[in-house]
C-alpha cells in the first residue's frame, strides 16, 4: 500500500488491492482523524497501526457508505465514527445484507463486521480538534450520502468518490454531482484527494473539475440523443470516453468500465422515462 505525505501532518494511503481506493490520516495536536478505512482488513490494519503511532485516534470519518471506503471502520474501536445521516440510514437498512453477500464471494472479508456511524450530520459540520478545523461538507451525486472532508489550515479536500478520474454516477445523479463539483471548486485548495487514484495538485484542480463537469454534461447529451434516435444499449456503450473529455488510462484502465457503466445507467433511466411517457399517453 502506498503512503504519501501531502502536508506536514496529512497522509494519504492508496490501496494496492482494490481500485486504488484512498484513505487519509490527519494528525492534530488534539488527536488523529482517519478518513475512510479501505475494504480489506489486511490494508486497514496497516492504516490503523500508522494512525496509532501518530497519537490517539479521536475520529474516523466515512465519506460514504460504500464498502471500499467503510469496511474497515470496525477495527477503529477507540474512535467515534462520523458520517452523513444518510450513510447511517443506508447501512442500517442494507449494510448487513450487502456485507454477507460480499463475504460469500470474497473470503478475505470473512472477519469484517458492520459498524454504524455514531455521530451524524446533514449538510455541514465542523470538527475543532487541536490545531485544526476540519469541515465536513455534503457532496452528493455519486451517492446521496457522499461528503467531503476539508482541512481549512492545509487547504486539502478529501473528496471521497465525489472526485474520481472519471465521475461515477451509477446509483446516483449526474446533475447533483455537477453541483457538488462546482461546490468543491469554490473552496481554497492546495490538493484534492480523490476517492480513487492520484492526489490532485493545485495546478491541476481547475482542469480536473472542469473536465469532470464537461464529461457529465456530455454523456448526458450523447445518451439522450442516442435514446431519441432509438439506438441500442450496445451502441450507447461504444460512446468514446475521450470524446467526453476523459482519459481511458487511469486506475489501470478501470475507468473505461466505469464509463460504460455510466452510459448504460443513463440509457436505462432515459428509456424507462420514455416508456413511462408512452404508457401515460395510451
């Protein structure tokens, strides 16, 4: 697992086992804050050991309910777990079933236990811990419960999956994600830690956010045109990612799969809407 120091007391961990998913450790004079906890216990224990070496762990923050970000939370027994209130609702409703299904397919998850957030918020919250102010911001779109973790003193945003090498909206909403990307762009930023992939540096931030917004607007328009023309899902899946403003290279090529999933998700939504209108007309 890659560990990178991006500020004097802010560290990013990037998984070697799953889709370059990231987690963070924020060291303050009042304790340690961990952002996301990785999917597999093997790597989570490395994260946990490092965090404990820096000081007592006060808080763990889940940027959203997806397993690759939240699975390891149960190992941080000494810390309060913070998330959006929707995260707790989602995990309360579906978490046990989803985890059991994952365990049946992936033996490496056998020991993982579901942990629900003990501290929740709605739109925004601020942690005043030692020498740092850490703002928690709602950034929905990827999911309804997605949040960002903004360290004011360092001007670093842990964006969770609100920012990725290619926006991923399956199960979410493209227009809401655009609003979240614009909100992120209004922050004073030195770095953005993506939910997956490399840390975005100051000189890259504007372009990354702009191309992500362009990508979402473009795939929506291209899929809409295809549906109106009666195109098949197979032809929609062939819409080129680079024509939509994003590279097919990051995450070892996984972005191409995410792109195709986005296209088919929008296709299904739009065809369902067309069928609904037709039924109402009849």
